C-alpha cells in the first residue's frame, strides 16, 4: 500500500511539471523521464530522479528566468503574423513613394508631361493606399496579432500615441487627396482601369482646404513615420529588446546549424 501511495504521489508531481511546461507555449517542452527508486535495504525511500533533455530544459529555464527578471528581450522574441507584416510594409512603401513623387514633381515645370504622368500615378497609388488602409483597419480589429508591450510605461504610451496619430494622419491625407481631386471636377482614376466619381458635390471653394490638409498632413505623417523608424532602430541597436524583429519579413535563425 505504501508503495502505491508513493507511486501515485510521484505521478502527480510529474503531471504537474508536464502541465506547467505545456502552458509555456511557445517554449519547447523538455523530455522528462520519471524514474522511481524502490526502498533500499535500510527501508529508506530515496527521492525520485529525473532524466532530462539538457538543451531543451536549460534553454527553457533560462528563458523563464529572464522573463521573471524583467528581461524585455525574452518577452519580445516573437513576431507578428504574415498579414500584419505585409500590410505594414506595403503601407510604408506606398507612403514613401507617394511623398517622393509629390516632392519630385515640385522641381519640374508644372505643365510638363512628366508632372502630369507622376500626378496620374500619384492618384492611382493614393487609391491603392486607401484600399490598403481599409483592409489594414479591418485586419487590425478582427485578425491582427497583439503582442505584449516592451519597455517602460512612458515609452509604451509614446508608441501607442504615435500609432494612433499615424492612423489618423493616414485617414486625413487619403480623404483630403480624394477631396482635392474631386474639387477640381475630376474623377479619381485608377491607372485608366476604372474611376470613382465624387459621391457628393465638392465646391471649388473647398479645394484650398483639401490641398492644405493634404500637404501639411503628408508632411506631419512623414515626420512622425521617421520618428517611428528612429525609435525602432533605437530599440534594435541600443535596447536590443527584439522589437524591430517582430515586424521584419524575414529573420535569420539565432542558432544556425553548422554545415
């Protein structure tokens, strides 16, 4: 009877250990083998010993200890989903391209063919940015992956404010861009494939308002995006907390196998 009680106790302990490691996703569960010692000749029961996979167990243990000790790099060593990453970098590419086109044609004769072509592309890419923005907002609300914040509370607050301001400026610039085109009496044309007419009348008097909001909103957005990029580089090179790696499309393995 005593042997059965000891065996039951050891099994419960083993199940508790296994449950703990199963809850620590995405950590690899170490291979644990229970070995029960029978009473020795003196009638004394020895303590159970565990055989373990040293590599898996030690890595998980060190990682848990780093998290408990406040190591932000251990907490942030995860990535956003492919949808989040694709939408993020597609938005960044469109914003930089749009801003660059507008700045380049400012140095050219206003009625040249090159300027008209760049403005045509600018409107088409602006429509693309509007579609990406709508998809990104829907994705963020319904499907986006949420990762824990990293860093002091003030830094987290600044990051949240920056994200909301960027979304707000994106909406402002895109909406003002449509209003600017419609205020000229034109439809928004997408690479000659289709066009979107104004759903409501836009008087010429609003054209200056839309133009001002579009230009200054774009400058505010690009400056804020530059600050956002600088903060990401600061996290990566100074704090080394893994924040930038979360949004990188590709990441090298930390421990590549030797060839």
